[in-house]
C-alpha cells in the first residue's frame, strides 16, 4: 500500500497518516510500513504523532514502522521507494 498525502501546512496530514498506518499495523501484526515525511525530521514526526496517539507507542517502537525524514523532495522519495 502506498499513500501519498499532500495538503496545506497545519491541516492534520501527519496525524491522519500516522493514525491510518498504525491502525493498519495493529490489525496486521505480520506487516511492516514506512512513513516518509518531507516536512520535519523523523524523530520530531514520531514525537508529535505519539503525543496525539499514545496508544500506538508499542507499534511505533516495534521496529515494524520506519519513519524517515531524510528525503528532500518528491523525486527523491520516488527513487527511494522504487529501490525498496
């Protein structure tokens, strides 16, 4: 599953996507997922998301969810995901 979620700053994209992915991982314990954020470092994304959804701490810290903030634009993201 690939979800590309775009929109204006401050409308809740990050929170919505974290909730969606962690809910999916909870329902599918044999799966893994990745979130690539272009807006902030991965550590900050995870911290902010867990402040909103602390019930997903176990999933987020299980090693089944990769959060990356290292890509700089959509072209680089496309290359990284295609190589995976």
